[in-house]
């Protein structure tokens, strides 16, 4: 089971990011690093707000890995998420 989370951020530049998340990957990460149990992991997978937060944390840890496109020079000091979606 996979989901894709997309973000477009704006300031004086624009960037787009795509995070493909596999349920087994998120389960392994949250159980190992956040001491989540199965029910808490399922809650993260089913709750769009928690999934957005998880995906944004992945982007902040390694933005180059998830960046699709960038227009202009940017940083993350004043990022505004212009658009996001879960597919």
C-alpha cells in the first residue's frame, strides 16, 4: 500500500517536492525511531494531517532527495506551503 504526498512551496522562489511513502516503510521508521505501536502507525497512515507532517519532516531532513523542481534560489527560512495533496 503506497501513498504519495506532494508539496509546492513559495516565497520569492518556488519548489515542488514529492514523497512516495510505503506503509511498511513508515511502519518500520515509526516503530524503530518514535516507539509507535501498530495502532499508532495505522493512525498516522489514515490521518492526512499526520501524514503531511511526516512527509514534511522527511523533506526537511533531505530536501534534495524529494525536490522535483525549483525556480529561483531558496531556503527554508520562510517557506509557505502553497499547495499540497495526497494521492
